[in-house]
DNA sequence: CTGAAAGCGCTTACAG
DNA sequence: CTGAAAGCGCTTACAG
């Protein structure tokens, strides 16, 4: 096939006008059956496919969904991403990647402008929790349908609908599990609460204490306070450093018998720190993570954690965006999906 | 911004013709400096960005790269994928996902036609080892630049350039590592050799024996022969089942002291089978995998394996495709990148 | 039910 | 150095 066939070629071969071919292509009712099947035959014979770029151009609709994410995705983001891809199966849309490269953080506003003005996508999915607020501001002003996944925007009441796990309940369940095992002194390790999910998980931790009639000890809550530029690479270190700080408080042995880490990556850092101090999991200290990353079942011991329905979240975000594009929905709502505690080998009764 | 500005708006505001604006936009030299800077100012002031779809349409170039992959990517594919994204940073191209959904395998030819005729991408990256031959045939006939990653096409001499790890040398190194530790009887577990990489790894295993003056025992080579429809989900099972078959051959104890598994996923299956039979790694049997997946360092014991430079492969595939699109290269070559044995805890001297 | 014409937002010869 | 006109491959009123 040297040069691609156009609608004119098909019209000529079929002996009809381009208009009629276009009608057939778009399944318009106002075409005689005979004409339609004849044109369809010609199309079939010649293996003709209309140029998507021409169609997109004239219809002002590309059938492309832009996915804004860090260039280097974090394990959790990849899971959601795969859910998005799975969700797209049911729609006649394709996914365009709009990665954000962190080294351009300095001029990130410009970089984000480039992404936003890209003009190629009919809608945007934001899978980038640490996206700067000003960008969300711009997004919410844009005419483009946008939906976010576990984002920071919700903290400032921007008009962007979002989807996430029920982080509050998830944390509540996790800590309840520990309490159910007899633990009474449970430490919390997390990052600063610039993120909605970090805040919610801490709240869940506190609520579990309250509901069980326990008072949590603020000394046992380690919030890593430095600014988190690159959340992906810092998490393990946050877990590690926070645990060291926690251990330094009580010598030689800590009084808490369990630790709830805000993410699995942090939990892995916790494991490393405990290991180095000769503390055994779960014999000396029980440990619960959050996220249920694929690697959570490969740690030693396998990590008890809170499962997030990442695939479902990906699928749901697609459906939501599609509804927005179709004008069926004027979003702005927050949707939360249920979590589940996955009990593995890092927790035990005392 | 209610309606988007067009080049005509800018031309009017600047008091020049659309042609001149277009020249400025495209950095053509034949514009007076004064005119250029004036137009540039107007563009800047109005925050004007040319419609990529219109530009793509008229230039017949979308600046989009299509990535053909399974909808559900396998850990190794994700690593390469991230390399592709990283590689794209240096080019003015964006990535369009062209996932293949396996349930449509029945009519996969049609499904692949849809992808191929998509017409939106200026070039294609195929990250889908089990892609059917007929599709590669079509790809090689298409006018579109295509480059594959560790594909099956090379087996049939199709004219598609490809990139992969040096699987032969990688396997050679892995088995040499075992031989260096004193192992003399080393089993091999792999899948059928419909894939170039499976064949090469087996060849490397054999070569290591030959070069060391050892004869390998064909009874110790377990090739899982059933057709592999969904490589992702079967690997762990292949490792598991093949190990069981291997163990059934010699009772109660095997005479080999090490196993080389063709992939890390298979190695994980091997671990499970050995565990169930009360054989300890590495005390009773040493184990080496291949791929160095992220989870390889989280297994118990941490897996000694062959590292593939997946990020580099991703970057390289982008560069190659860009050169092809620019007409700098008429590919067809196979490129291989070096591997490295990562020694962890699953191997030891005997 | 069908077709001629205009137009989407750009670029590219062509002419000056 | 600059602009008028044609054209890329479709769709969409409009007229019949």
C-alpha cells in the first residue's frame, strides 16, 4: 500500500459522493439500504479506514485520553495505570501518555502548561498525587474534562472530581486488626499530610484507638516533615529514618508492640531499620503496611497490609471521565472505594 | 478561554498574513527580524498554541509513537515501558498506548489490524513477545517504521529491527557463576523456544557447560512444551510444574545441586516447589533466575539473577525508532545489550 | 435518499 | 521578505 486511500477514492470507486460515503461511515440512517451495502462492500474490498487524524480534526474530537503521571511511575501508580488501560477496553478511546519529568521541576509550571495545552486529548486523567496546586487550579479552569486519582486538589476544594481508596476506613481496619491481636501500643509512621490520603490514614489510626477506648501516645506518631519532592524514592527512606527516630526514643527496648506504616514502601524501610536493630517481625514487633503492592507478598516476612482496589479505581476513573466527556455528568465529587486488610506473616497476637 | 485562538486570530492581531505567522511558528529563516519578534510577542501575549491536530493533519505527522503491548503488562515489560517513556523525554514525541486485550485472541488478527491501521502513530514500538507471526508479517509490509523488543519475529527473518538483552551471554554468565561455585550438575527450567530469548538462554546454558568441559545431562533440562498463550500468568506455574517433574525423576534426593531458571518468575515457581519438598535454597540447591525483576530482591532468599538493562533497552528502542522516522536508518538489525549477574542469597558454593 | 459546496486550522508552493 | 490561494481528508448544513 503505497499511498493511503481517501474518502474520495472510495466515493469514485463506488460511484457515489463523498457525502454518501461519509454517511455510511458514520452509520447515518438516511442512506438507501442498497447504496449502503454497496459502499460497505467497496470499503471492505479496499480495506479502507478513514484517517483518524482527519476525522478528529474536523470533529474536534480525537478520542484520546491523556494520562498525566510522573515519568517514572511508582508501583502503586502502575497498578492503577493498568486498571485504566483495562477500563479503556470498553470504549472507543485510546490512551495518550503525558508524563511529567521531575528534573523539569524547576520550570514545572511551564512544563505543565505544555501538557495542558497539548490539545490532543479529549479529557485528562491525573495520576500524580504531588502535582502542584497551581496546576490543578489551571486544570479546573480549563474547558477540558479532568478527573484525578488520589490527588492533593481535594484539600483546597478545587472543582476536580477524584477517585481514591477509602483511606480512612482502611487505616481504621488495619489498626483494629492489631488491636484485635492484643496490641495496645501501636506506633504510626507516615509522611506529612499534604496529601489527602496521608491525612486520612492518620485519622483512621486515631479513630481506631478512640473506638477501642485506647489513647494513642503522640510520641509514637512519627510524621516525616520534610518536603517531599519525589515521593517515589523517599518512601522507603521515610520508613527507615522514622523508625530509627522512634527507636532512639526508648532504650534499649521500645514499649510499643506494633507499627502501622502509612504505605508498604515505608513498611519496607521499617523492616530494614528493625532488622538492623535486631528486632524480629512479628516476634518482637508486628507490622502493617498500606497499599498491598505486588512486592508486599515477597518481603520477609510477607507483609500484612491494606489492599487498595487499584484496578477497580483505574476502571472507575475511566468510566467517570467518559461520562464527563459525554456530558452525562458534571463531576466534582469525590468517590471512594473499599479497602481490605490482607493478613500475612508480619503480624501476630501478643 | 471559551474558544481556542487560531492562526487567523493571531495574524489579524499582528497585522500580518497567516503565512507569516506560520513561518514564525516553524522558525523559518525568511522572516524579517522585526516582524518575527512582533509576531512572537502577539503569540506570547495571547498564549497561543497551534492546534497539534491541525498541524499533524496537514503535515501528515502526528508526533505520536504507538506502543503495542499486552493490555496487562508483565513486570519486565513495565520496566522496558518506563525506559521508553524516559527515552521519549529527549524528543518531541508522545506515546500512544496500543494495548492488545487477550480475550480478543480469538479474533486477534482483526484486533491487530485495528491497531496497525490506527493511522495515528508515526511509528510503532512492539513490546509484545508473543505477538503472532502473521501480525509481524503485516507490520513488516506496512509503510510504518516499526521496531520490536525481544520479539519472535527475528526467528522468521522478518524485516523488523529489534532490541533485546544479550540472552545468550547472560545465560552463559549465570551458569558460569554456578560452575565457579563448584556446581557440576545444573538443571535448566524453561519454556518452549518459540521465543528467541528462550532459545538463546538455553544455548547459553549449554555453552557454559561445553566451555567448562562439562557435559550437561538432558534429563536435567525441563522445557515446558505446552503452548503459551498468556506468558505472564503461566511463568510461575511453569517453574513450579517443571520443578515437580524434575524432582519426580530422582527419589528421594536429586543429584543436581543447582537450578537455572529461564526467568525470575519461573524461579519463584521453582522456590515454591522446592519449599514444598523441604529442600532449602541455597543450602540444598542453588538457584539462579533471569531478568532481575524488582521483586527478585524481595524473595526469600533474595534471588541471584541476570540483570537486563531494561531502561536502557527502552531508551535505545526510542532512539532507533526516531532515527527510522527521520529516515536516518533503514533498520532490520538486531541490537543486543549486555547483561550482568547480580549475586544475591540464592546461590552458594558447594 | 443524495450531492455540491463550504469549512475545520494549518502549511506549502507560487508569485511578487 | 511577504501574502493570496490551494489543499490536506474529512463532516455538515443546505438544497433538491
